[in-house]
C-alpha cells in the first residue's frame, strides 16, 4: 500500500542560496580549494562558534585525522576515545598509526565519561619525561578524543580541566554539535587543543561533504592549514613536511555558506523538534528523553528503559510501513571487526545503551504534519503492546 508520508531520519535542507552560490563558483571558475566561499565559510564559523580560527577541510574524518596528526599522534601511540561513537573517530586514530583505547560512556548524555578517563589514566599509566605511558603495553598516551554524541555536549569546564590537568592533547569530535553551548557558553570557550565538525549531508548544516578544525591556538591552526594543503612552503613546489590534500573546495564552501546564513533558524528548529517529541510522545512507561542537558539536538532520540523488554525492530518495521524512518544508531567500537581487539576498560554502559537508542526523524525541513504523523504512529505502537 502506498503511503503519503516519506519521513527520513535526517536529510539536508538546501532551499536557500545554495544554488545561487554554486552558479557563482561555475561562472567565476573558482571550483577548487581556493575561492571566496572558503574564506567566508571559515570567517562565519569563527564568528558563530567564537573560536579564534577555523580551518575548513573536506570531511569530518579529515578534520579528525589532521588534528590528531598535528597533535603529534604517531605509530603505536594510544588515543582514548569513547566506545560509543561513529567509526570515523576510531578510523582517524588508525590513519595516524595510533591505537584507540576504548572508555565507557556516561548514561546521562551518551558521551565519554570523563571520571572514567581520569581513573583509567591514573590507574594504568605513569608519567615519565612529560608524557603518560601505559604500564602494561608500554605505549604513549598521545591524545584524548571526547565525542559530542548526537549533538550532546560534555560540560566544557570538565573538558578544560581534563586538558590542563593531564597536559595531553584533547580533540573534541563535535561532528554533529555545531550550535551547542555549555552553561550558555559558545563552543569557542573550550580551552583544549581543538574541536572538529562534520558538514556531511546528515548534519544540521551541510556542505555536501566537509569538515572543519576549530581552535584558539594560532600556531596549531597555521600547522593544520599548512598540512591540509600539501605543506607547500612557497610559490615553488617545495614541501617542508609530509602533507595532506584535505582542504575544502570552494564548491563545498559555497553550499556551506548558504547553510550558515540560516544558523539560528536551523538551530531553533532542531530544538523545537526535540521538544515536540518529548511533549507529545506518550511513552514515559517505556522510554525517556535526555532533558536538562546541553545539546545541539542534531538527532532527536528516545532511550528505551533497560528493564523494558521490547524488540525495537518491531517498532522500526511498523513505522517503516507508515512512511517513517526510525532506526538504531551507532554500534559500539568494541563490536566493530577492526576494533574488537583494542585496549579497553569496562564498557558495560555503552553495550547496554546502544540497543536502546531509538532515533527519530530530525530534518530541519520536517513539517508539522510529518511531526504529528510520527508522534501518532509511535504512540499507537506503544499503546498496542
Ligand atoms: C561523531 C562523528 N565523528 C566523525 C564523523 C565523520 O564525519 P564525515 O562523515 O564528515 O567524515 C561523523 C559523521 O557522522 C560523526 O558522527
């Protein structure tokens, strides 16, 4: 039976000046990694996040691997990451020759549990010549990558303290968290090495594909920009170190600039969508929402209670038939074939929670009709069990 609804989880909202900007790229022939839109995009990111510097690159993954590389992560180094993340976080560590060290998450916001990070370092590492070394494996702990899962922030003070207490580079993977604040403070108040963003198509703001490194450290920024464009040292083809080809193109930035013009509108809509679900879904016997947290609400979700034995596949199939895409989210790194054997601490929370995260349609162009239909379908499903 055909359905008048087709409500995806998160699709781009490209109904602004994207086409106009793209035509300008074609007309001016500035389609590659130099052009006014790349500069404009970086300036806008600096203004919106209050970070001193933004370096635009071609994906969130590139932003992570470039940041890790420029923080000094090399072969055989350890990098702490949360078990619950998108695989790109772990891949980026491997791209630099490092090994992820998996730490559990905080059930209150699905993010790396900073207390567990501190305990893991203090119990398992010793500090020698200014660096932390894992006592059993002999590896150097070279960086920590907290992830702002689904747009949820970790308290900035906790992160700033982590960075200043241990002196280990901290790179926040804020892929989907553009727009997030902590205690009303903008992202740029993070006093860490850098934060990275993704502008992939499923993010609140897209550039088709793209990413950015945000930092308050001018030296780090210059290194990132230099190494993102083959580390060429002047007009001649002389390259002073091994570089990457990770720079964002003017075409990507043209789309990104049009998206950032609608910053407040998109951020407000994401928050509205979350509030709509938490107010109208009558599922408190079965599931809950993470309220009172700082979040960009990139993807809205509910968390099914751990004592509630329900096969969520049944809900997903039922919703699919009614034209709605509901789905589980990330699968923890401990279960991913390339990362199963990684060094890990106790990862119970992540293993228990990932199956209970049910993501809800969250596109900024979702209509009232579509939101009402989604709520009606989910409420009807839960009423029937
Ligand atoms: C937490 C996280 N990190 C990194 C990435 C990678 O970003 P990209 O797809 O732009 O490479 C994503 C993308 O979804 C993500 O969710």
